[in-house]
């Protein structure tokens, strides 16, 4: 690379807003927020990689800005920021480090870990500023043309109709036989008709994408020769990750992402992004200086008040973005609006959302972050999902987020996993989870769909592994199997790992059907992890964050057992889509809602056919529960105000060894029933068995049976 020179003329003054690089057809306005800087150099790179530095002489409202005439889309650039080096005070300015624009819409190149990437020299992050130039080892920000916004209509799926499908853009299509090789693992691969056809036939309404903001792998993981596959290590909150681009990294990744969203929308499928606004890729004090740390460390990060060289870490990733700072909060909101308005995204799942809601130390649901989300006219109309915990004290906040928010319901996951591993102690907790978790969400005016029900996610066992392993098997991560949780709440059905034992295999397949049936038919919003409907396995790895290979990729070569489970899952989702009694918008009242009917909207039954009593809920040996959903007592109406009426259903869950006879409730609940499905008899067709109310019906060990009340 040639020697750099300062430009004596400098850029025109330009404007402090909008932040980032904005092309107007004649030139580009550059604007960077840094309240503690004493000078900022804009660094422009030509096609050969030569650097030209322009000093930004204007600073307005702590925003350094300048206008470069004749610059345009495709221009690579970065910043070098001058200021004090005083780690104890929180300042880590070092102009030897090329810094990425936090507002850049695209990044080009790769990060190559070299000592020059680190702002500090010496044995401590408090050492002296490292003088080596980091430009040869880091990314370039890229100027893009302004977006024209959306040209199509969003699906706008109502919350109560939503079925979320969590997937990884790369892993979902890397092994798909119908996707061309050059498109596998890309945004275009996910938009391929064969892939969208699978999603439509399965019956999901919304895909939740693991992080697609541009990220870099942590140095410690890269040193092991592994990547950060999941992507929870964001560098740029406005830039689609070029890892998933088939159109290069000069801006093509943005158009490719936009085209993917349009293709999914055309199929009626929403796009939700998993976003990581709680920390950045720069890690703790010993991490690299790539962007925020060098632009204004004290401005962007939460620092120890008594020692600014130390980062407050509520995330377990070395740092925490300071969402209390107005400019940081503005950046997050600008990012959310950009992805929604310019790229068409329909919602967001906020990773470690509790970290964003912390005021001084405690999680504060009246924090500035919550307030601006609530009042923003764009963002407050989107789907908002909280991962309602972080790793700090008091961070577990399931049930405590305010209206507008839905939550990953960790208590649902734990309760239903306990049921199907035989570890449940009393059915009271389970009853709340199956019926929408009113104990968590009703008192603040939220609805059952505030509960995002899930049993598996990217983090943890797959559904198949949940019934194949009692223990994690994470050796491939090269951390001596110390990573990943030990609290799996799983059951290997008697044998650890894969087996040829036909009885064990049959039980495991039944357990997967039990888990999926429970998930799909519970009140709330079900979330399915990609591949669970096809018995995807990770070989017992419950923390495959660094496995960009067959461990994590979905296998599309299906066995007859895989095909059977796929058909069963599609059948479940079709049933849910057609039966409003499983898509409640209001919480059950447990009493008749119509004076003309003696039957409550929700009834619970013991195996002997009697109604559950308070003592029954607390029995530690209870493993069988009947749930009656009255389709004539639905508390929802159509948009035209018409009353919604559906069939009534009786769901039995039996989570124990040994068969059991249950008594089906007779009149006034039902004269006659039709069996919709029995997880112990997967080939039984809907309506293939009918029974009179008041008669006995056997339940096989570890099974779920759904019955529909037959119409007269």
C-alpha cells in the first residue's frame, strides 16, 4: 500500500445529519459522532487500496462532518480519530487505527487478526497506544446509493396467527439439493423457490433469522481455527453481513438481502431479525479496536465508574453498549428503522434484551430504551420479541417486559421439557404454560401471544438430541466440553447417543411428536427451530456456535422417519391455522363466557374423567392431564365484529411409563369424540377412531392424543 498523505484542502463543511455516508448525486456527506475527540480524519481508499486522508474540520453537536464532492457509491472509506489516551478515564483514542463507520450500510474485506488491530501496547490494556497501522488488517466501509424503500406490501401476519421458524441463513441451505451450489448459504439461497416452498408447505408464517448484521469472529475463537457461525458478535448495525452474499461485498449484499425479503413476502412469510444491540465485536479491554472503541470508547460503552479501563459486562461478551447515552440510543433506533423501512424487515428479536433495559444497574422497564421503542411510530408497529434475560444480577426478567413486547418464554421451555423427560413435579406450572401463561402476561394488559413458546432454539439441543442425549457432547468446539449449559432438561430414553435399538428409536420419535404437538397446540406463539421437523441432529452438541459445517447445517436427505415427522408437523400447523380455538387472542377465564352454555371456555380433567381440583394440581406423582378447549366459548371476534365459533377439542398428555385408561368427559362436554391424532399411532388418520363421551380410552406410555368433539 502506498504512503498516505494529508490533503491540505480538506472537504467542504457538509452537515452533521444524517449520520454516516450520504450520497446526494453529486458527492457524499460524511458525519461521525464523537463527543470526546479532538480531531477526525476521513480516510478514502482507491481501487488499488491507496489511502487519502481528509481532515474533518467541522464539529456540530459532537458530530464531525464534511462533504466530499464527486465521491459516490462504491467509495471505500474509514476514519482515524484523534483524542486523549487515558484508559483510566475511559479514553482510548489512537489515530493509527482505521475505524469502521458505525452507520455504514456495507463493509468490504475481511478482518485478519494482527497485533496492529489492537489499540494498546504492552501487557495491559492500560498500556501505551500501539503505533502500528491497522488498515492492512481490517475492513473498509462502503458508500451506497440511497434506498428507494419498499415497493411491495408486507404480509402483516396477526400475532395470534404467527408461527415462527428460527433459522440460520447459511446453515439452512448449505445442503439443499435443489439450490444451485453458488447460491447455497446465501440470501439468494434462502429466497430460492424450493426453499420457500418448504416453508409454505410446512405452514410457518415468519422466519426469524440468526444475526445478519455484519459481524467478525472473536480473536479467541479464530485462534482455534474456528468461526463464529451464529454471528452474535456484531460490528455494524446497518450492514447486512457479506458472509451470506452471492453478489460480493461492495453493496451487492444489501440488494440481495432486500430481494430475499421481497421473495419471502411474496410467499406471505414475514422476516424477523435476531439483533445484538447489547454488545459489540470489540470485546473487553484486551480486544481489538475496530470501530466504537476508537471513535469514542466512553461515549459508546458502559464503563466501571471507578476505573474507566474496565467494562461493565452484562452480556458475558466483554462489553455492554451504553443505551443510556442519547446518541447510542439514536443509533439503535436509526438502525431499527433502516432495516424496517429500507429493507422490509417485519420485526426483531432482541438478544439479551435485559442488558438494554438497565438504567444504573438494575433492569428498568421504564428505561430510556423502552420509552423510545414505545413512542416510535415505525418500530412500535413491528413485531418486538425480547430474550428477557442477560448474565448480570437480576437479569432474568421473564414476564416483566412492558406492553408491545413479546418474550421468549423460558419458563414454558423448562416446564414442557420437564413434562416429557418425566421430571415434572406437579401440574400447576404446566397448566399455566399450556394455556398462555396468564400468570406472566395478563396483569399488564398483554395477550396470550406475548408468550413465544419454544422448546429448542439455536442455543441448546435440537429436538432430536433432546431425546437422544442426557449430556452435552461439545468436544468439536475445542473447549474441553466446558462450554454450553449443563441444564439440558433432556432424556436419552435409556441410551446415550444414537442406537440401533428399535424400541428406543420408536420411543424417541414418539417423544419428538409429543413435544411438537404440545408446542403447536399451546396458547401463545409457537417457535420451531429449523430442521426439528426433519429430526435434525447436532450429535449432542448443545452449543454449536462455532460449527460452520454438517454439525449445524440442515440435512435435506430425508429418511422415511424424517418424512413422517415432517408430514406430522405440517399436519399440526395446518390444524392450528384452521382452528381458532388454538389461536386465542384473549386469556381463558375458566368459566362459561356465554350464559346459554354450562361449559367453561377451558376445563382440566383427571384421568378418571373428573375435573381437576386444587389438590390435583399439586400432586407430585401426577403425569397425565386432560385439557378441554371449548370452541363455542372463544372470546374473539372477527374484524367485522362477528363472533368466532370453532369445534371443541380435548387434549390428553400422558408423560409416564406404562399405558393408562382415561375416561372421556361425557355431556355436557361431548356426546361423541373423533380422534384427530395419537402420537403413539402416527398412521392413524384424522377421524379414524370415534368414541362416546363417558367411555374409556387407552393412552399409550409417553403419548399425546387430541380428540375433536363430534358435531351432532
